[in-house]
C-alpha cells in the first residue's frame, strides 16, 4: 500500500490518510487482517507528525475499519464493511469534484436533497 498526501490540498492531512486507506481497501490493495505501517513509520514516510497519523488511525478505528492493539500494531478489521467504505469513497470524490467545479456546499446539498426525493 502506498499512501500519498497533497500538501497543497485544503483537505486536512489526517483525512487524506484516512481517504488513502479507504481507497486501498476499495482497490483491493488492502484486505481484512492486513497490517498498516506503525504510526512512526508512516509519519516518517509521509513527512507528517506522528499525531497526524495517530488521528487518522483513531478515525479509522472509530469507523470500524481498523483495530489497534498495543504491541500488535494496527490491522484492517475483520470483517471490514467494504460497501460502506465504497460509499464513503464515492461521497469524498463527489465533494472533491464539486469543489473543483466551483459548486458551493449549499448547492451540492440541494442537489443531493433533490436526488434523494
């Protein structure tokens, strides 16, 4: 798994890490039971603070995507809710494309509300 971050993006670094892990799951680069890099190792690879990686790992744990155990590291949860991750990924892509197209949050929300009806 190769994670990258975009320092020029408005998206916080920890969210970019979360998105990268989710993308790797959707693409099949990661599967249930796979280990993620240790926090210090990933922080060094990405040239970010350890706190940034820890925050990303906490969010992934809260979403049930990873399980962290002291002395055993962080692993992809078994089972992992791939359908939900795919939906999260689609929503993230939608918001990103809307921003690139200059669509406001209010307009995007209105479009989603209309589509939901």
